[in-house]
C-alpha cells in the first residue's frame, strides 16, 4: 500500500496550525451531529421540538462549513492544492455531496418549500452522507498513523541491521 504523505508533506502536516484546527473542529462537528440527530429523532417520535431540531441542523451545518474551509486550507498547505489532492480525492468527492445536501437543507428551509418532516428527512440524508465521509477520513487518518509507525519501525530495523 502506498503511503499517504511524502516526507515533506508529513512535515508540513505536522507543522501546520490547520492540522490542530481540524483536530479540534472534527470532534466538535461530530458532537453537533450527535446532538442534532437526537433532536431530530425526538421530533419524529414526539412531534415536539421542531425549532430545536432546526437550529441543531443549522449549527451542524455551520461546523461543516468551518471544517470544509479550514480543511481546504490544510490541503493547500500540505499538498499544494485546495481540493482533490490525489491522496484525498475520494474523501473530497464525498465531502462535496455532504456540502450539497446540507446546503440544500438550508436553501429549502429559507425557501419554505418543504414540510418540516421533509426538511428533517433531507437533514437525515445529509447526515448519512456525513457519516460515510467521516468514516472515510477516520480510515485515512488511521492509515496515515500506520504509515508513520511503519516508517519508524522500518527505520529502526534498518538501523539495527546496520550494526
């Protein structure tokens, strides 16, 4: 399996403030997602709390936009392009679907073209895409960490063999 980062990209990744920002925003976005999903489920099961569910989806969408903008900056710093660096092509492609669905929710909310239930089902669709995308990034993060430990092990073994 090919490594995700070259040594120069790893250095830029590790030195970038955007890596820390992504590391802070990602769990905050997940927390907003989990709370929002609970609000949506509450609305569907009780018929109450539509306003709270709506606000929760907007908060989750705000986190999404923040992480997408800062993620594009991170990608530019690390890979030299804002989006669709080869190492993150599919993650970015699915991210575009996630953004499109969340944005469709906001547009439909403003346009009042859908019923509350339809709006929240659109949010659910956006959340399903988000979960898929989050899984992609977690897998890639795990591979990136594995690459780093693999490189350390190989370097250590090479130094041991050289003795």
